[in-house]
């Protein structure tokens, strides 16, 4: 017995040999475009728990030993395995020609299958690390051999319970989610692998298949390790579907043991041993159509072909619909430019128009004017004149500065000595802290302007850039890098300016109140307070004297009017006239005192000594009283 494909070549596989390669090419195209999820193509997903024998089944289908092995989890990335039949099995001219190709290394042949295993390990470690990590990114491998049938298989990580190495604590949930993302599609055939020496009711593979395929219409079961079951037991009820029935049934296989692998037993020899086991077994020999890897390959090929026939009409309709959309979009981009000189001119024209559009949005003379919000240069001006200025005005340099803090700073600056004058160090320290508060609003203003420039760069789209989306994306990346490179020196310049202001405090500025000016202001305030107190005392004294004089004059006037008045009516009229004369006299005296106060203030301003001022003040009072 040579390999798994010989048995399948006896029947016609016209559809399989024609359609499956086309589907494989579509899968490669979608994988390169990053659009594999847009169209669900038919494929076979291999599901099973860790150490259930998945890798042995895949290697037996290929007929070569090429998958990584170990005691822990080996499949850490989904492996899309495309088997492509070339020539005919048993043909001496083609049987020796077998090789593998990876999609991430196009055109490179791997004729040594040990190098294929090494490349899978290297690619897995590159993406998932070296300490048992997982990744959902696919590794796509295509194997060409005359001993295989056209089948596309997806080897998924085995379901594990306990995390090891760098695996997360929810490793089981993540693996189940990854598996479900493949088998949930109606176009996917589920190959559920379960060991015969475990209870089939507890099979993780069948449990996942039941979730994605409740009726079992696209699930085929594989019972592995039939040769290591306890004596007197068999898995015939499992194979016949009497425990958990599946529409596609079960296939029983015998895997290579750990000893066989260590002794480098070839796949061909293992398949011969498997054939002898089933032929000589008293239970399985009568069910040869449901046992053996060759039978599994044949059934998988038939099922895949039938599945493609079922989904092909809908798949074709969906492809045609998307083809019409893509062709329409392609035509909108214009004809293909063959001449290099013409390409350069078009590229220069696109970049020039992009720069002009960017400049127009800054200057505000672009055609598509926004009316709902500020944009471009207007937004940048608003950032400087409104947002930035408002942030600076909101800063109160003394809002958190207390007298105790100032007093403490002065005491710390004097040390063990008692200072006669206030030292400069605490003043500079406190001022520097207040100047440093200007840094955050300045950096925030820079960030706002940078974001607006990035927004402008995204808005400078044209029909030409829509025609060349890769060029548009690259142009945005270059502009963004240019702005980022300009933002860093701008930040350093702002910080340098603030540090310069902190290093040198300009005390010569006209608005700066120095020590001598502060003393002058205090002296003026004290003189003003003294002048106001003296003036108030003198006014009170003059008021008291006037009241006393007026009372005497009133009494004399009343006596005179009493003697000269003939009757009571004349006395009342005289008293009324007396009060009016008194009010007029007081008003005239107040006007005189007001002018005297102004003259006294001018004299006090001219003369620095207080004693002559008091003498002049008293003489003025004396002269005023005499008058």
C-alpha cells in the first residue's frame, strides 16, 4: 500500500480535479487581499482536542511527515493545507516529484519536507512567540504530490484546558472562539477528530461541531487510536454512529505511536500496518469501507466535491455580483497608463493639486466652503485667538500662593542668619514656578494645531487620489510623518522659550513693581492717610466753632426782634428770615473751606517737611477765623 491517494484514484474525480483547484486559487487571492471573510469558500476544518491525533491524520492524508510535534501544544496558528494532485499515483516519472510552497514565500519550493516543518515552526514563532503563544493569522501551505487527492484542510489548534507558558488564562475560550470562526460558515465541512480510548460523549470536537452544525449535516467524525483500546473492547458502535449519529458518518484510523515516530517509521509503513490491523481484526475487517486513512481521503474528496456542487450556484452568483461592482469601480479609475513619462507627469500633477488644496484650506479660499463648523485656517486662528488666549487668562499666578508659603520661602533662603533685607532667591523660585504654568497651555495649543493640520491633510482628497488609493494612502502617511517631524522641534522650542523666561526674570519692565517703587507707593499711601486724618480733625474743630458762633448770633437776633416787634406775627417772620440767613452763611463758609483744603493739599505736596505745613495750616486757620 503506497499512500492515501491510490484508493481514491480508482473513481472519477472530474469535478474535484477541476473545481477544487479553482477554489484554492480564490482562497489564495482573498488571503493576499485581506478579504477572506467577504466570501466563504468551501474547505474542511480539522477540529479536535490536544493530542487527539489530528496531526497524524493530516500527515497520513499527505503521505509525508512534515508537521511540528511535541508533548505540548504544537499547532499554534491555523494551517491552511491545500493538497494538489499532479500526475498519477504509481507513475514512476512523477512519483518522486513532491514539494511544498508557502504563500508567504511565493515561488520557493520546499522539496525536503523536514524544511517544511522547520518553516512552519519559524513562521509560528515569528507571529506567536516562542513560549506557547497563539495567533489567529493563517499559515497557507500548498503540497503538490501524485499521491494525494484534491482537498483543502484547515488544521486548527487543539482544544486545551490548562494554560502553559505565555498562554492567557482564558486559553480554552480563545481556542474555541477561533475554531468557531471557521466552522460556523455553512460552506465549511467539519472533520471532528476524537480518540477511541476516551468517552465519545465527552469529545470536545463533537461538542464544537454540535454548536456550529446542530443537525450534523456537514460533520464527519474520525475515531483515532483504535489499536490502543483496552483488550476486549472496540469502537464499532462509535464508527457505526450508534452513540452520537452523524449524517456523514465516522471513519476509524490507526495512528503512529510515539515509539514509531521516535524510530522514524515512515508513513507508507504506518499505512501498511494500519491495513494489516483492520484486515486481521475480528470486528473491523467486515467494515473496511469505514476504516483506514485511504478510505478517509476518498470520502473527504467525495464529500468536498458534493459540497462544492451544493454551494457552487450561490457562490457563483455572489462572485458575479461582486465582479460587476469591481469592474465598475475599475472603469471609474480610467485606462491603464503604460508610458513611464506619462506616469511621472500624472504623479507630479496629483502632488501639485494636493499641495494647492492644502494651501487653499489654510488661506480659506477653497471652493467647497464649510458652513457648519470652523475648518482649516479659520480653525487655527480660532485656536490661537480664543482657546489659547482664554487658557492664559484663566491662569492666576497667585491662586495657590499664600503668605505662609512666601514667609516659609524667605526663611528657608536666609538659613541660620537673620537677614536685614529680603533675599532674591525665594522671589525667583516662586516666580519660576508661576512661569512654568504657561507650558501646558502652549503645548495644548500646539497639539490642537497639529490635529487640525492632520484633518486638513485627510480632507485634501481628489478624484485622482480616489483613482490611486495606494498613492493617496502613501501621500497621507508622508504628510503625517512630515507634520510629526515638525511637531517635535516645535515642542522643544516652546519648552526652551518657557525655560528662558524662567532663567531670567526681567525686572526692568515698566509694569514690574520693584522694591523702591513699592516703598514709594506705601509712603504715598501713608501720607494720604495722614492728610485725610488731619483734614477731618480740622473740619470738625471749625464746625464746632461755627456752631458756637451761630448760636450766639441767633440769640442776639432774637433779642433784637423781640424788642422791636409790635406783635407775634412779626416775630415769626423775623425768625424765618433768620434761619435762611444762617443757612446761606453756612453754605458760604463751606465753599471757603473747600478752597482752603485744595490750597493746603497743594502746599503739602510741594513741601516735604510736615512742621512748616502745620504752621501754614494754623496761620490759614487763624486768618480765616479772623475774617
